[in-house]
C-alpha cells in the first residue's frame, strides 16, 4: 500500500474497485455469483428489494398484467426476473407477458394489454419497440386488438 495507511489504494484481493463493483452489480441484478468478501444474507436481501422495486416499475407500465395476476404478481415477476438484467420496465413487462402467453398462463387482462401493445408497436424482443405505421391486428390469449390510423380497438376481450 502507498499513501495514507488508513486508505488503501487498491480494491483488495478481488481486483480493481471497478471490477468488484461490476461483480456486485451482476450478483444483485443479473444472477451473477456472489463476489468474495460479501456476506450472502445482506446481498440476498438487497437482491429481493431490487426485484420488488423493479416489479413496481413494470407494474406501472403494465397495470392490467399486474392486476390480472393479482397477489401473485410480485412472485411471478420475481421468479421470471431473477437472473435477468433489466431491459427497462416497458420491455421487461412485454417479455414477461409473452412468456406467460407462450406457457398458457397469461391472465385475460394481461392478454388484452399484450394484444393492444402488439397492435400499436413492433417489438422483436431485442430492440426497443417502434410504433406501427400501417394497420395491424394482434392476438394474445383470446384477446384481439386492431390498430387503424393510430387508434386501437379491442375487438374481443380475453377469456374471463
């Protein structure tokens, strides 16, 4: 060590400070392994808190999906999001809704919201959504939405 004895200049045995911070962030939000030197319980508590916060952000962008899942929303979202870095609240909700649809567990309100979103924007799961310019029809879980001239109509609601 150089400099003042009470202020080490390196980040310790784990490498540079930036590398250790990146490892900690990966452990907190992307399912990475726990970096050496960190206590598992506080990191797990922080991970759960961040997932709850992220679930709240996604619920603000996808209120019908969250309402359709009811009390199961936080657990459904947390189990889906654990180990996945965020792509932003809008895209996280879209990805979750599509996965629930593919597994046949998308609630009717979520199906209506997904069909409406798919009718208004193109989203391939990799790049940000782009508004549709031409008329479009979208289906999800029994719900059918049509977009013409920028207006979306739900022709058939999800099966309730």
